[in-house]
């Protein structure tokens, strides 16, 4: 899933996960965030919602965050390989990474 947010430093975008989202075994990145000069929050609501990104060739969750931008993962229910969560940011960017439960063994 590719998420790109435009609009300037005062723009706030939000993705709310209310059900089960599975982004496994992709040829690239499970979730790829490009976030120029905006604020993005991804929230997995706690009432049984899950966001699983496992077994991707590249990163499970990652992206680039511009200098005046932020990315925040809130809520619970993330499943991924924590070693495959990586963000690249400019000075002044803020990233609150998800805390992932381990991927199920195959």
C-alpha cells in the first residue's frame, strides 16, 4: 500500500483501520509512506482491528518523511517484522513507529 500525503505543514491526514487489513508477501514494501510537508496518523483501533504486513520482499513498513512532516502509528494490532520497519527522515521530521507483534511462522 502506497500512501502519499501532499498539502503543506498544516495538513493532517489520517488512516483509520477498523477491520482486518493484510498486506503480506508483496514484491516491494507492505506499506510505503511518502509524506512531504504534512502530518499523517495511522490508527489501528483496538476493537479487534489488525494491520498485518509480513513477508514482504522489501520493508514491511517504511518510507520517507520530509523535514516539517510527521508520521504517527497509534493504536494496537500491528503485526510485522520489527526489523523491517524503517523510516528515512530529514532534520525536523518526527516518526512514531508502530510496535509490532511478531509475524506468524510459516
